[in-house]
C-alpha cells in the first residue's frame, strides 16, 4: 500500500482494523477458546460468524468508498491504480485457491465429526505445510527447525497468558463473583438488550487495556452466566463478545493491534490512530447490528443444524 502512494498510517490502520475479521470468520482460534469456556458448540460459533464477518468487511469497504469521494481529504485514494474488475479477481483465484480451501476443510471436518476443534489445528498445520512445500514452494525442509522454534515461542506466550488468566478466573468463581455481578446488574436493569449492551461495553473497555485472550478467559464465564439469566442466545452472545474484544484491541489508548501495525509500517503510533477512528466506528456499527438483530448470527446455524 505504501508503494501505491497510501500514507503509512492509513495502511497500518486499515490493516489492523481489518485483521479483526480473522477472529470472526471461521475457522477462528478465538471461537474455539470461547466455545471451550462457555460450553458452546464450536461448529455453531463458526457458522454464526459468517454473516457478522462479512458485515464487518462490508462496513470497512464502505468507509474506504466514502473516503474516496473526498478528493481534498483523501487524495491518496484517487491514485490507487486500476479500477475494480471482477474478471481480475476471478483470475487471481488461480494463485490463492489452495489457501481458500483450508477454512472449508477445517469447518467441514468439525461439523462433519471427522475431527474435533482441537484436532483441526493439526489438520491446518499439515495442510499448510503440504501447500507451502509442494504447491507454492515457499518453504524447504531446512526452514522447519526455525518454524518449530517460532511456533514454540508463540505457543509459550499464549499459554502463559492462558495459565495466569485461568487462575484468576478460578479465583473469581471460588469467591462466587458471578452471582455477585449478576445480582448487581439485575438490580440495575432486567432488560435483556440493556444487559447485552452493558456486557459488550465492559468487554470493549477491558480489551482497550488488557490482552483480548486474557479478558475472554476471565470474563466469559461471568458473561455467559449473566446472559443465560436474561435469555440471551448463546451464539449471539458469543459472537458479540468476540467482536467486542477484537474491536477493543484496535481502540486506543493501548490498542495492541495498532501498535503492531505501526511497527510493521514504520510510522508513528499517533498517525495510525488518527486514521483508525472511522474504521473503528464502522466496526462498532456492525457490532450493534449483531446485538439488535439476532438472525444475523443464528440464521446459518439454525439452517444447518435444523434448530
């Protein structure tokens, strides 16, 4: 994007905010973690994330389109090169079809009972290796030791967060914190929509400052307990909470994803933040649609599972 003339901050902002779709569109590791914590069908969560993920993508594209109409404020969008061509998109599928098949294999395997959500990670790794080694030829056998080391480091970091957060979550459960929070909220309001908005707002604020995975592990049992008490659909609640944690990760003051994107784009964090607000607003609009329109999350799972 920088080579095409886009400001580094703009490129970092759209890359960071659009990366949140990865946790919404299946397959999603975040969904697997949520499903385990909330005792909700992972396959159902995967299917429930299809429409919300598409909504977020359309919302971000709408922002870019509206910005392109303002030549004075966004001149870089006027010199992006070629016009959109459906034929060019279809021709590009020749190069990326193998990567696009991976999510289909994983979701179909889980829904079909071929393997579990945990085993799907192994299937994804094997498939990625076969495609990268034999089809794209981007890795060699000599690269495997370094890949294993990087995977081990990343896994250790994630498991460290999970371990500490799980211990804190157990302490909250031991202290009967779930019931205390439920009593407090029910004393304030018993309207399901108001409670839903409150839960999402809390998750959004927490992930502005704390890692999203840690927030999920600590708060999901409490949120699910409250959601069940007021009759919020499990899949709808799960999608909304996952979306909130991802949006919070791109929202200042901390905004981990913006920091990472700024580092890669080699631009000041403040520049990325300046460009990110419109994209964050679009994602929040998509989140509100998920909250207020339950069919957006339950339509596909209901059609597939017949319930």
